[in-house]
C-alpha cells in the first residue's frame, strides 16, 4: 500500500507507507497530491525553520507571479479569517502579531486555567461513569477543549453550542482538495464565527474582564495594537488548533492504549507517568499528519531541486516514527525521555497553545485513570473519519 490520503486503509494505518517513503528518499514527488513529500525527521525539522518556505506566499508574490490561481471570490471570508491568523502569517507580520498575542496569552494565563481544566475533566469523567460509558469522543474529548477555550476567551456558557460545529466546518478546508460543499460550509462558519467574535470584542471594549479577548484588546507595543481582524483570527485559531489537536489526541490516544493493555494498566497504576505518556501518545499517532508549505525560493533536499512555486508536504506522522531520530519508533514507550516530537511544529509557527494542550490532555487522561474510576474497556473497534491531514476517529465507544 502506497501513499494515498483518500484510501481508508491508508488513513487507518499510514505508518507502513511512511516506512516505504523514507526508504525511497528524502523528497518524493506525489502525482496524486501534486506535492513533494518529505518523510524524514531531520528534513521536516529543518524545513519548519527554513525561511525559504512559507505558509503563504502573498507577503512576497501575487497569485499570478507565483503561478497559482487566486481562490474564488466566494471563498474570501474563509481566506480573510485564515490569512490573518498566526498559522498563515509570515514575518514581519507574524512576528508582530505573535509578540502582541504573547503579551495576553502568557504561561501565567495557562497556569491560572489549570484548576478549572481539572474540574471540567473530572466532571466529564464522572458523568461518563454515571452513564455507564458511552462515546468517549462526544462525552469527554470534544467538550473539554471547547469549554477550556471558551473559558479562556470569556465566551458565556449559553453561547458555546456553535463553537464545535464552526471549528469542524472551518477545519474541513485544511484537508487535501476540499470540495465545493466543504468550502461553502467553511465560508458560512467563518462569517458566523467572525460576526459573533466582533460583537464579543465590542462588548469587551466597553466592559473589559480577565479573559483573553480583553487581554488582546489591551495588548500593545511601540508598533501599535492588534487590528480587530487579527484578534478575530487569533481567537478562531486558538479554538480550531487547540480543539482539533486535543480532541484527536484524546481519542487516538485511548485507542492506542486499548491496543497496548499492559501499558494502559501500568499507566493506571503509575499516574505520575502522565506527563511523558501524553508526549508519547502525541508522537506515536500524531493528530496532524501533514503540514504544507510553499517553496518561496528554490531549495534542494537530498539532491532533489524543488523550484519556487512548488508545495512541500511535511509528513509529521512519518517524522515522528523515523528510526534515525527515535529508538524503536514503532514501540509505545510511555516513559520515553528523549522525545522531541514534531506534533506541535517547530520554528516560528511552533504551536503557541502547546502548554495548554498538554495540560488539557494530562487532565483528561488523568480524570479517567483516577482512583475511584473503574477501568475503561472498548466496546467495539472504531472507524476512522474521512480526512487525512487532521486524522481522527468517528467515535470511541467505551464501558466501565
């Protein structure tokens, strides 16, 4: 089985195909996706930091100059929202926005949230226990990060219902070759979410609070403040990136543990291993399998020249299983000490929310492994969702 992001068997287990790709070379052309695939850890790590690549090219070229077609005008609301977020900005705009966001989203902000995160995780675990089990995805994995980001942003509980659907619809555009219906849903969600946040920002300007939106409004330096669009895009990115990664790491992680019952039993007996266990689960089956970059200036990878205007696909899932960097990479080692996985990226686009994501995952797994909570067991083998870039399960049915 080769690299085929639209094949269900590949999505269910891409790791044998990654092994073949690493043996083939350092940069492999994919006719199916129209990209250069980069499967080795050292190359992925280096290219994440290489300024000859970019998440966008519009800071240097027009679409025409870069040999690409402009997106349809109907898609503009999505691209405005996405293009003003940290993930798709390049320097100098990226450095300015990240510096200002970091003034509001500090390590202290994350630590202040930890007690609330643990309370929410414990409440969700108790409710799952009271129900005798259920779908771990909808009962625990999805509600926790939505509640945490909503708490962080200061979104009232009564307004939180649309957050998950908005996030899912917008993230559909990050898959390979999204169809027109996916684009239509993403545009609608972009408009609705932006309108909601615009109103919330206006309210916080009148009545500031202790939430992140109030902090973003107040953040300034000698170069000025964040624009309203930058604030909106930052808030949406925090939900989308934090939410999708945490949800899928939770369910993919539990599915991994169920397939390694000895490791699960050991983790239950030794919850102090949770910190290294979370990073190992992120490495072993990363929720973001591919990160795409545009080639802004010709580069050479392993003797292959990749020209300006091409696109490279940095294969995080393959890099995290590269035996050149990880000892016994296909072995789940929950106390792996040397574990510089790339699941949160690297370079200027390293995930700003990584510390919060780790705290959420520790709280989520910890709540379901706590004393007084009977062991979980799988009801039936799960199915993988359509979609490869952000890879997750349809459901994960469990019982106690």
